[in-house]
């Protein structure tokens, strides 16, 4: 199963390679994640709502222009799910063509799984602009009643590649989300490796990229079994 993706921001060669290596490590057996860099119209980072809007437009154009042959899904490298339609007719964004290659979002997959398994969840994000956009996405998906809110870490862009610094900031935010009733917390950045020492955390921290890939792979295997039985 091959998944096509594009970065939501402009990244240099080293950061692109780091992200590709991360997806290679996260991908279950039989899954190939093809990550392409954003074009020149994408922002350098998410600092404002305008940056997020520019990124959404850039990702949508990239996925529209990309060939669909050979891919099972298109999943943006972003927890805000740019270019992923909320409704079947794609009312939120321009519908990505190649209907046989659906656009799926890691936040939507992650939130749906947490809700389906009966968990109230929160999220941590690097800054307020991202936090507000993520909360709006959750509402658009209809998961507001299960959402415990966002804790903003107030980190700069360089913290994304600094696993220790990011996770130290996250640990300081989890107690507050647990106090709000969160049974799980979504790490609000697709490019960060989350703390594996789950026993030391007051509430489980969910890597949305890892969980989304695992869910897609499981769904593909279940579909293959169903097809074989039919």
C-alpha cells in the first residue's frame, strides 16, 4: 500500500530527509509513505492564520496536480488535515481529483479512533494559531463533545526537530489536560517523535501520524480478508 503526501511548509533538504526517515520508521510492514516537498507558495512555518491558509492552498494544489496511479491514499504531512474534505462533496476544500485515491487526514483518523474507543481527548500544539485551527477542525468533524481542548506549548519552529525539547514542554502541559478530563492527548504536530516513556506520563500521548498509518494498514488488511471471503 502506497500513500502520497506533501509537506505543509517549505523545508530544507535535511528536514525533508528527517521527515522521510521518520515515516519510514513509522510505516507498518507493507506500507510505503511517499513524502514530497511543498512548493514555493507554501509558508516557511505556521505563525499566523494566514500561514495556515497559504499552506492549505499549497497542499491542495500539490495533491490535485500529483498523479494518482499507484497510490491507495493521499495523506498530507500535517495534523490540520489540509486538502481533506469534511463532507462527501468536498465543501470545505476543493475536492482532490482521482476519486479512487481518497484524501485522508491523520487528525480525522486519530480523533475518530479515540472517540470510537470511548476516550475524551485533548491536544498540544506549538502555538496558538495552530491550536485554534486544530480545535476548529475537531468541531468540523463533529467531535467537539469529546474534545477537552488544546494546551499551547509556545515553542518556536526549530523545536519540531528537537525531540527532547518538545517532549519536555509536552510533559508540562499534560497535567492540565488530564485535569480537564482528557483520557488521551494528541501530539499536534505530524513531524515530532513523541516520548516513548508512556509510563512516566499522566495521560497517554498519541502520535497522530503513527496511529493514522496503523489504522490505514489495518483497514487495508481487513478489506483484503473481506474480499477474499467474498
